[in-house]
C-alpha cells in the first residue's frame, strides 16, 4: 500500500530532490509547501499519511507547525529533514514525539530508511543524532525541578537579574549561580534565554 507524503521545505530544489527520491518507492508525494503558513493549509486540504518537515522556513519554523499539529491532537507521523538542529530543538522535537529526524547533508537513502521505519510504527533518528538524542533522553529522566528551582526559573522568565533573584529568594548571588548551573544541566539548556523559552513553553516556573 502506498503512503501519501507531504513535503514542506522552502527550497524548491530540496522539494524536487525528495520527490525524485520517492519515485518508484512505496511513497508518493501528496503535495508540497514552501512555508510554515502554507504547510498548515496543505495538511488540512491533503490529509497526508506522513509529513516531511524542514525546520528553518519563512513565516514560522517547522517546529511551530509540529507544535500546532500536536496541540490539535493530530498524530500524523512527522519527519524533520534539516541541515542543523541544536540540543534545545532536538529535545523539543523529542518532547513533541517527532517520529524521525534526517540530516540533509547525509546519505539521501537515510530518508527512505526513516520513512519505512516510521511507516512500520517505529522512530528513526539520523546516525549523527543518535548519541545526542540518547543523552538528552537520559537527562530527561533527571529533569524534575525542586520547588526552589521552579521559583528561580519563574524569576528568570520574568527577566530578573541574579542580584534581583538573590534578594527575592533571600540567598546570595553565588547561590543563584549554583542553582542556575544545576537547572541548565537538568534541562539541557545553555542560556537564560533558552531557559525562559522552556519555562514559557512547558510551564516550568512556579
């Protein structure tokens, strides 16, 4: 049985290359879209069996498309096809139960491998990401924040500086830094900005 695939990428050459790759396989192109905004309409109109989704696009990121799908309860399998993905986005994609991730600079055959694995009910991550994904998964098991840590996160999300946080919590700036280091490690983030975004997206604050 053939599976209908929607290709979402802002580069026409990538969309054409993927379509050519799928020729003669058990996958056919249902439609294609070149932006996050048009992707939403294309998904609604074409009701694809699977979605190949780029991350960096005009008019909104592929991650925003994935978020909307999952928020609406849409469980259509999604495969991210991207040139690069940092740990924050990788963790976010995993939390949103992305079904596969393929790097554009690797063997094109990996995309077919991924599609086949996902169609069979599995998840498939590019070999270049497997170790990172596994490590982030292990960190995820240790991400429970203490009440004090959650309070600190909420203050960071409000834009407060370390000195202000220290005064609000009745601790020293040095202790604030220790707490932040532990929180960064637990959540796999590298900056206050990433922490604030995670707090807003996942309700991590107090």
